[in-house]
C-alpha cells in the first residue's frame, strides 16, 4: 500500500494506512455538521380492541388525551402508564377518568385499574365537564409511603369561577387505586395564585424535580388560556410542593411575570404542554420546555416550543425558542399543525450529554387530515436543535394504521427501554382514534430503532458519506 507525500512515494503497512485514514476522518468530522435521526422499529396499539386492554371505553371517552410514565408501580420490572380519558361519563357527563395500565414488556397491557368519580377509590368531588384526566404526570413517592403518586389535571373545574381549572394529587396504592387525594385550585390546597375564568389551570402538567432543593418534588402547570398581556397568551405556574400534596409557594411565568424576556403573542397558548428537560445548561438548576401550540412563526398555528433556563426560584434566567423560523429547527411545519401541543423529555437518546425532546403536532396532515405526527428533536445545550426526525403516517417507518382525525401526537411520554434492547421507547396518544367506536381513543407504544449519524462537511444541507477515500454529498 503506497502513501504519497509530495513527490515522495512510501510503502506503508496496512495498520499505518488505517491510522492515517482515521486521523483524516476525525478532521473531516470535526469540521462538519453532525445530524441524527431515528425511526420506529415496531409498534403496539392499545385501544378498546387491541393491546390486551380489557377496560370498558365508551364512545367519545378520548382515551389517550394524556399519557405519563409512572414508573414501576407493581414492581415487576416493567414501566407502567397512566392514561387520561377526560370525556369519560362515570357519574356524570365528561367528568373524566384516568386508567392505570400495568404493562408487559411487549407493549401490551397486563391489567388495568380505572380511577374516576365512581371507581378506583377516588373520593374527591368531580362535576360535569370537569375533564379530569386531561393531563397527568408522575410525582414519584411524594409522601414517602413506598408507593408512587401522580398529579391529574382537571382544567375545566369551576372552583372560584368558570373553567378556572384544578389539579388533583393522587396518593396511590400498589394496585393503582387511590389511597387519598388532595385538590389544588383557586379554593383549595394552599395555592394563592390568581386564576381567572377560562384560564384552564391544569391543562398540562410536569414533575420538574426538586427545583428549590427542599427535598420535595415540584410541579409545572400549564395554563394556555391565561390573558396576561393579551388574549390567550398563556402561562405556566411553578408550584413548590409540600409532601401532603398542598402548595408551599408558587411562581407564575407569563407576559407579565417570571422574567420572560420575550412575551407570547395573543393566541399563542403558551403552556399547552410542559416537561422538565434536566439541567440543560449545566448551571445546577432544572430547565423547562413549554409548548405554545398557537404560535404563528412561519404560518398560522404552526406552533412552537420554548426552552426556559430557570432560576431556583422558578423565574426565567434565559430562553430559546424552537419554531418554523427559530432555534435551528429545519423540519417542515404546516399551518394548523399545532407543534408543541405535547412535549416529552425522551432522555439523551444520541448519547451527546444533552436531553432530547419528543414534540407532538396533532393536527399534521401527513397521510390525511389531522392524522397527527411527532417530532424527535436532538438538542444542543443552548436549547437549539441539532437535527430532527418526524414520525407520522408517511414518515419514520411507522407501520401502524392512522385514520383522518386520529390526532396522533396529542400526548407523548418516554417509557424508557420497555423491551430491553437498550433503546428508549415512546408512548403516543391518539385520542380521537375510532377503534371500537367513535373517538374512544388509543395509545401507541413505539419501539424505536437505533440512532443514525450523518455528517454534512460543507454545511450545505447535503449528507456526506465515505466512499473509498472520498467524501461524496448525496
């Protein structure tokens, strides 16, 4: 094997040639843009007719409107799920319900437990149209009794005024029933924040760890119809919690409060979704991603995600915005996609030291009207997007059947490595799925494939691949 250095020809052993090539490739990689992508390897649907789900769903329940990884509640080594059905009619119209799904590692349901106005040991008072189950998040073992606990949103609760909203903290037993509950609203739970009619406090929920370092899990609460600064601009409340499920103190983030350095616009619905993203910037404080599904960057209601770098008091230190025109996001959004209607931290799936996001766009029209989609965003530590992958009826190797109006992507959660293949898996709600009846709803378990890595050496938007000793743009 010959190596040419100027006019000199040298005979090189194979190992030396491989070393030279490795160093050359390193120099190529160091000067290029790295992109990541991921697809679906396989999927399992959970609905009235599939996934071994034996619960009774009725027409219009909208099972899958919310979905949360609640850890291994039954301690069998498999992650369990809580799934909202906010239009369930137990004891009254649209009072709502949450289903606790004890899962198998193949994405099917082992057993289930319903929590509603008449089931599951819940003794709190629900009224017609409260829509209990519109949001749900895991709280860990808040009261240290050995069992995992959850928070459930009831955004149309009328405490203090019409549709002001509320949250229920549910302290669970190991079988998924409720041991006791605590309500947080305009009138209950020690919450002293100012709510107005139609704010819909509790529309979105996320456990955010112990933000203020007092040893207790804290909550972020989305309120997308808040009118601070204008109509339906939206807001997020940071709730510093007590172990009994009451609120110790709170901080609002909106156009008027919390130190946002840019205001949402009218109709942005900031707070449509929330999720903790760990300490993205490495300052020792947990950061937050917030959906603004009505954002108009690039077109009407295309949607956006705000990355909020927080202070320990719940105010904002700095921010980055991801939309059709910002945050280095180069995916194609269309009008009314509602990107940011749901968000989930899916961990560091490309092993670059930074948490990545799954973001729903439930009104995406891939394959048909409002079938829905999700985007996987590979993030940098500054909150910008390195690259993205779309999963929909026509992209991402998703082979499940979606129909018009399913709204796949209306809810998302990471389920960790459900099937034990060392890859993060994802659960996605499709609340208007018609399996078994109109709008009964469904959830999809997506078993993900490994990460693909490509390089764009010239930063020209074309993927570069090695071919022999050359780099060729494709």
